[in-house]
C-alpha cells in the first residue's frame, strides 16, 4: 500500500484544493482577484450598504504597548500605510532583482523599457496638467503616471502562446520602472510637513540596516524588526510610510551563500548517501536555502500574500464609489476625470509608443526579439491600466472627496478602455503573424 492510499482523507483534501491551486498558479489570477475586489467595493459603496461600508473603513483601531507607545489609525489607514508598505517592500525587491540580475541588469535590454517608461510617465502628467493647470486639482498630475503590473501583464497573458514571451518581459520591465518613478513622485512631491527628528531616526535605522547587509547578516528577523521601527519613523516623519518598504528592500541581501554549481554537486552527494542517512532531506533543505539569496526567498514568500491578499484588500478599501448619485454627463466633463482618463488611456499610449520609436530611431535601444511595432503598440495600450498605484496616489494627491471620486472614475474607465483596446489590438497583431 502506498503512502497516499494509507491517508485517504488527505487525498480527498488534495482533490478538493486542486482547482484552487490551478487557479492561483495562473498568471491572470492576480488580475482576476483584483477585479473581483473592485466590483465588490463598488457594490458595497452603492445603495443601502454605502453608509455602513464608509463607517467600517473609518473605524479607529488602536495599537498600544503598556501606555508607553500608542498608534491609532482607521482601518483604511492601516491598509494604506501598513499593508501597502509590505506591497512596496515586495515591489522594491522586484526592482532590485531586475536591476541586479534581471531584465534591467543589461543596459542593452534595459534601455528601451526605461525610455518607454519615461515617456509613459511624462506625457500623461502633461495631459493631466493641461486640463487642471492653475486649479485646486493641479496636484493630481501624478495619478495617471503609473501602470498596474498585475492587471497589465494579466491581460497580456490572456493571449497565451499567441504573443512572444519577450513582449511580456518588456511590459513587466516597463511597469517596474513606472513603479519606481511613482515611488520617487510619492517621496518627493506628496510629502506633508516634515519632522526632522523622525527623519533623523529613520536615517539612523536605514544605516543600521545597511550595516546588517554589509556585515553579512542573512536571517530575515533583524531586518524585519528594524524595518518595522523604520516604518514607524517614516510614518510620523511626514514622508508617506510606504517609502519604508522601498528602503527596507534596498538593504535585503541579494547574494547567496552557495553558487548553483556547488548546490548541484551537494545534491548528487546527498542522494548518493540517502540510503545510509535518513536525515538527508534536512541537509538538502538547508543547502537549498543557502543556495538562494534572502532577496529571492523574501520575494517568493511575499508574492502570494501581496497578489491575493494585500492588493485585493487595498482595492476593497479604496476603489469603492457610490454610483447611485453620479450624474455621468457632468462627471465625465469634469477636468479631473478628463485629465486622469485621457492621461492614462491616451497619454500612456502616446508616451510609450513615441518614446520607444525615438529610442529605436536614435539607437538607444532595440525592439525585443520577436516583437514588431504592432506588438509594441498593443503593449503601449495596456500601459494605460493604472489602477493600484493610480488609486494609491489619488489618496495622497487630494483631500477633497469630490476630486478623489472623480479621479477614481477616470482611473476605472481608463483602465477598462486601455485593457479592451490593448487586448483586441494584440489579438489582431497575433492573427496577422
């Protein structure tokens, strides 16, 4: 009798979980979860449940340690300042990996997505500013600058084998650079009154984390403990707390103890001794951990939590709009709505495609292998899917609920339009080839 037959309940449990596992492993799963959370947020914010939903997110939650330390935030603020700091940590780890070992490690490969991303940030900001120059809503220029990597790549993968993998890599690299640009915008332009003492404390903690890295500390616990203190220092400094996630990511070690060749040699050795030593599996696990960098391990651990928990919860808390009282003709003619919607849907396409053409024309970069201009233009349309980062910046840019609502409508409409056009465009491009 095999082990699996000895445990029939475990076999039944695995069969029940199998469809869920298959779904979660799909590249589109994160985008689908985000879309479901958005729809639920809209339903909860509309009609009879609107007031209850608003009251829930505004309820205060206090964290206190023996009356010496107290932190009181609303549920929405805990999500936007706390959970999203973990999102930014994950995003920072992705950016660091791509710069050191991934697509952005080579200037030749990185040049085109970098230039394209710059265009995809500048042109939308300009379009928004044209609509809202010298108005109270002028501060929202950063909203249409970012691309939502989960949504954009998720839509792209719906086409499966019809599109070259290099196009997925290009769009992912572009979105990562977009995210880096959004982080800089948040840190520089969306910062309130600064506390010098808190900034100095944050600086000291950041230096301590760098010393951990330089000193060869690889265990995650010291980084997480000091990183939590760094988050609090940044929170009370006036700089948005999520920047602490990026700072922590910078300090996480990117080197492994063992090189891949040594790991392979050790595996052969362990399996050769497997008959004699029953504890070989423990040794294999320890060696496997040593063959991975802390950066890779942390990124892998955070990935499902960020994709399937943090980002959907963020959408649930922030994407809701009471649709019952909206007068659509008036709302769509508002400068904020137009600036955000056209900035994302039109500005992203124009910026990415134009700057890509300039980069290729002046030989600063080259099209990825297997990608022609029709494919790249389709990816440029998908760049207009702003969503997560756009909604996040929207919360920082405005205090007026009316502007926040108008911008949300612009983000949702632009993201839907960009996804639909990009999908059809790429489908036709794939059919042509």
